[in-house]
């Protein structure tokens, strides 16, 4: 994918890719740190280690459609806070 406001691949980062993936061309760096980390039910593949959320196996923020998923989740949460 081409770098844009929905997708950004930073191959200059010394940690790129920070997760094991099949295709580095599809790795999205837009959300280096997931904005959904503090949600108990974020929809991702995380593991709880004594109260610490380990998102090592989650690739939602790094997927090509991660931007859309995260924005939809944030909007969904904000609708219920009214």
C-alpha cells in the first residue's frame, strides 16, 4: 500500500517490523502504539500477564485496515458514553 493518512510503513525504523508478519509490504506503522491498549475489550488478540496487557500477538493496528478498525472502535465507545 502507498503511505497515506490511513497507512504508513516506516522501513527506516530500527524495529521494523516490530511483529512477525507474512508480508512486510502490508505492515502498517500508523499506530506504533495502539490507542485501544487501555480498553479491556479492544477486540484484539492480547494476553493478560498478572494485570499487564501483552499485545505481542495482535496485529490489528498494523494491518492495512487497522486505521478503520481503531477509528470505528473509538467512535463506538464514545457513542455509549453519552
